C-alpha cells in the first residue's frame, strides 16, 4: 500500500512540486492538498492520511495552530516545511513542540546542493515521518487515559529523597549529546533539567540546516540554566557552557597549548551529515581522556556509531535513549547493537540522571 500524503501549503506551485517529487516513486500517493490550516484540520479528520506535510506561514490558520488542532482531534505524523529565516526557524520549533515530528527547509537546495539527492532525501524523510503513525495513535490513547498518564508521569519524574541524595556521585570532564530526527524536542527536555551548578562542558550535535541552528541555540539558552550558544571557530570548551554545532559545518575538538577548543571546517564532498556526530566524537576521543559521557538520542541513521566506538575504546560512558521514547530508533539502536551502550533508558530518566552528575 502506498503512503497516503496530505500536502498543506498556500502556494499551489509548492504543493505541485512536493506532489511531483513524492509521486516519482509508486510508494507515495498524494490524497489531497489544503491551502490553509483550517482546511488541513478538516481534511486530516476526513481523509485520515498517513502523513501530512505542513507549511508554517499560511492565511486563515497558520501551521502551528493547525498542528495543535490536528494533534488534539485526529493525530497524524506531520512534517513541517519552513522558510529559512529567523522567524521561520522559531515558528518551526514551536510546531515541533506542538507535536510535529520533523521539519525541512522549503528550498530544495538547502536540503542538498544536488537536486536529485535533495528530492531523494525529501522522500526518505516523509517516509520516516509516516512510520510514526502507530506511535502517535498509541500516545493519543494514553493521553485520553488521564489516570494512567498521571501514574506514568509520577513513575518517570518523581524520585525518592534517598535516590535524589545519591545522584551527585559521578564526575565527567565533558558531556556530549547527539541527535537527529526528533532531536530538537528531546534535547530541549534534557537541557531544561540541567542545574546552574552543572560543571562539565557540554557539546551538542544535532542534524539541522545551517539557517536553523542559530535560532535553536537561542531557544535552548532560554530553557537552560547555563549558557548555550552556537559554536564559533576557536571557542573554548569550558565549564558552564553548552556549545551547539552549527548546521552546514563540521565541528571538531582540538587541544591547543593545553586548552580544548572548537574548530570548525566546511563540509567535504561525500560527507552525508554536517554537522556529523562521528566527526565530532572522533575528535573528542583524540583529545580527551576516557572520562567523557555521551548521550545518543533519537535520530535516523547510524551517525555517531563510529565516533562512539572510538570513545568507548578510551573508556567513555555512553547512554542511549530507549526505543519506547525515541521518535526514530536509528542512531541509538546502531550504537546499542554495536555493544557500545553503557546504559539505555527513557529520555525523561536520562534527563534526571544527567542533572545529577558533576
């Protein structure tokens, strides 16, 4: 059966371009188009598509409001398309918080310089988002059972006093967090738990276009008790600072005159991801002792596995997000199946545990 897609955008040209791109493969069938959020909400309920592609800025009802209504009335996996502007990026993150699964820039050339490669990646992302349908339906059922939901929250968040007092027992020289699909929301939830006395420097690698990482770092800085910024070439890696790898570039760690610094370089032809978790983690393995903690969160693909293997050889600790709490269990499962995981856990438990280290 083909993946049934509802396309939502006020530009008929854009709707046609996405329709033509998807239907180049028989595995996709566009079952409808809507030109505003209000139409999208109605069509989502009547058509029951496998996946929805949604523009952010539209007349009558914007994409963020539409996502909220769809997720409350007839939940479906949603992929956002956004203009690569500061306002567009901010709105996109709001849409992800509202329940959208993933996002892409509206311009194909911002997905990849090669047009055919960009079209292929677009189809792959739509397919991946569509695969979340069962998870979203199950989550909707859980939310409609408030007693069960309250019990789940209590099990995840509340810790006995005795347990809380034992949390500050681990020390790390550096913490790294890597993620892809589903990562923006997961990283926000983890970052929000970090206390203001958190000692280890923290490095984030999230697969994201270059025009979005600046806005994402600003958003994280508002949520986090310690400073978060998009990394610049030559930044010192120091306590009380979170550095986010900029989109479209590769971020490496180097020790220069006894000080650990971030070094940025351009993407080289053949490198799939920029930023690449493998490249960043591998450089960390070369410049740090084994006293490093790496968190592998939700994400498509296996980026990070090779870098994690190098860190593991140095004695690093690696936590992986478990399948039940991942939007896409790809990066975490690659690391886990390679036997590199020190501990696997739900994202909420991971956030609590991270907040307790020193």
